[in-house]
C-alpha cells in the first residue's frame, strides 16, 4: 500500500520540517481530484496527475490504480475506471500513512 522507502527518500530530499506541508498539499489535492472524478468521471489527465503525486509521496497502491486507469482512459475507456476503488485506496492509504508516519519516518503532522 505504502512505499515507505520512497516516503523516506522524499522526507530526506525536502527536509523533515517541510515534509508535513507537502503531505498536506498532496492529501488535499488528491481528495479534491478524486471528488471531481466521482462527479464528472475519470480523465487521463487527472489520473496522470494523481499517479505522479502518489508515486512521489509513496502511495504505491494508489499510483498503480491510477496507472491502470490512465492506460484505460488513453484507450478511450475512461468510463471503465472505478473511481470508487481509487477513493477507497486513497482513504485507506491516507489513514494508514498518518497512523504510521511518526514511527516510520520520524515526522509528525503539526498538532499531532
């Protein structure tokens, strides 16, 4: 579900003090993008954007689902993308990531 090695690499690249801010932006942007897709349907562009961000932060399962959806959309099959499955994956990964982040990355969200 989570590529903790990639998440740790990002933390090291940008700094532990900036990591929570980047994560907060990723979580908010991804939640909004999935919400739009649930209302308007999936698009290759939106799936590509989420995939790239998810890979950067370490949300491996979500990135994989977006990769598959992006491929489907590129073949004209955007209607076949299960946006509900994307949302479930994102919600589960977000909860798990936030629960484990302090222990695995030695980083905490502000106010935690």
